[in-house]
C-alpha cells in the first residue's frame, strides 16, 4: 500500500505542477497587452458576441478607442451596435465602425447596409472593413472580381463617412487575394502576441490579442494597437 501511495504521489505532483503552469500561462495570455512605451494608443473591437459592456469602466482599462462591428454582408446588422455606438460616445471614448465583408454578396448591397446603419459623425474614427473567409460563405471568386468589388465597397463607405477606410485583413485572406498589395488603404493586421508581417505594406493597426479579458466586458475582447 505504501508503494502504491508513493507511486501516486510521484505521478500526481508533476501533473499538478503542469496544471498550475498551464493555468498561469493562460492567465498571462488573457491579461497580456503590448506595452504603452511601444504603442501609445490602444483599444478594442467588439460585437454582440462580447456580451454586455460597461463603457465607463473601460476608461480605467487603458482603452483609448473602441471599434464596433456594425454590419455583416448585405443585410445583417449587429444587434449591439446601436446601443454601443451611443454608449461609447457617452463614455467619452473614441469610436469607429466595422463592416464584415462577405464574398457571397454584392459590394453595392453591402455598402448600402453599412451606410444606412452607421451615422455619419465628425467624431468617428475611419471606418474599417474586415476581410476574412466567413464560415457561412464558401464562394471564392477570382481575384480581379474581388478587388473590383472591394473598390466599389470602399468608394461607397468613404463617400458616406468622408474618411479613408482601414482594411482589416486576415493573413489567409491577404495571401489568397493580395489585398494589401493591390489596394492603397491603411492595413489593420491580425496576429496574437507577435507583430504580423504578412501584409505587403506596414500595418497601421495591429490586433494583438483576441482573448484579452478586461474589467467591464463580459467576454474576452479583441485588443488592438496603433502603430507608433
């Protein structure tokens, strides 16, 4: 029996140590953000999936700006956008809107969706278009078709907002369509913990984490920094 307990102890202690190490690592990952020394302006982008957010609390969490998902594809509107747009303004935080692009819908319809959802306001940050492969769309149009459609969408959104758009493109989408090489707009790159280098041009914004937990947000948020 003593031999049995000694074996269990010898086996159990390393397992417990590994579990504690993993827990500490996860805690570190979810609380990490780039240093203020390297990146002065930092903020979040969120949608309805982040749940309720206490906007006034964010000001004490080193949040300088908030991007809100406004629209998806041709007809979808994020259910949290309208209240969030007002709430961010009320908390005296800078705000911007994001359109989630779909390869399955015409750019003109997507532009109308964004422009009829997002108010034109002088205080707004430049609008952003999220370019990634969406799970509800299997279409893969030719590159020249996609680039042409994006030019239409960009012209519509910029005409409405009066500001140049940001292109928030994933590595996979950019490798497939070469958007950062073909379209001369500021790039918002994506990559957890390490500054990404997949775009053809230096990024203007970087999504540094998609798992950061902060006080005031019910679920993890996407944490972003502005290039110095």
